[in-house]
C-alpha cells in the first residue's frame, strides 16, 4: 500500500464513518482531552507518573466520549469492558506493571 492510498483511506474514514459515528472531530477531541487532563493530573499528583492502568482509564474515557455521540455503538461498549479488565489485571498483578524507580525533577 502506498502513502497516497493510506492517506485516501484515512480521509475517507475521518470524513465518512468516523465523522458519522463520533461527531465533529474537534468536539470529540475536546471531550477526550478534558478527561485525559483529569486522569493525568491525578496520576502525577498521586503517583508521580503514568502507569499502564492509567492508560486503560484514558482509553476507557476515549470510548466514553465516542459513546456520548453514538450510545448504541456496540464496539465501544465492548472496548470499554476490555480496557477495564486490563486495568484491573495490571493493578492486581503489579509485578507486570512498569513502575519508574524514581521521578527526576527539573533541579536534579
């Protein structure tokens, strides 16, 4: 597949099915960024870093934002469940999570 074919496919998706399913792109991305800001702020305030479980929360929020536009979209409901199951597994099996040993500050 050439880059032009990939670009054409992407253009068709974002101006076709994706736009129909998830609404105006800027509105959807504003909703996503609002939630991700809350999640990342809490992660850094409470833990000093993002861990894989935080990412699952962020992906769940992305799916939630999509569902706000098209609540009957089955794939997004299934994906939300999957992300939550992964997040629970990551935290219940902490040895599988990547945890930084120490966060560096600007003065170090």
